[in-house]
C-alpha cells in the first residue's frame, strides 16, 4: 500500500510545525525568565546579597604584606 504524495507532504509540514512551536515555546520561556530577572533586579540582588559577602569574606581573610611597615627609603622613587 502506497500513500498519496499529499499525506507525505502533510506529515513533513506537521513535523516542521511541531519543531517550530517547540523552539518558540523554549524562546518564550527564556524571554519570560529574563524579563523577570530584569523587572525584579534579581541580578543586582544576587550580587549584593550573595556574591559580595562571599567575596568580602574571601578577600578580607587573605594574607597581605603590610605596606606601612616598609621603611620610606626602600620604596620606589617616582621619577
């Protein structure tokens, strides 16, 4: 049994439309998420409440040489 050419064409078009709508749904979901991030300033809140305290804790605990303990005569001349 062979199918008419029209059915095959409809089958291919249905597949193309399904793929198109799937891509459209994914794009709409990503757009909605990005809009929510922008609208509620979630990226700024993340940086202020989560990222900055982590970085402050890390960099405040680092060992650094005391720049004030070096005699003035040993500092580089500015010429």
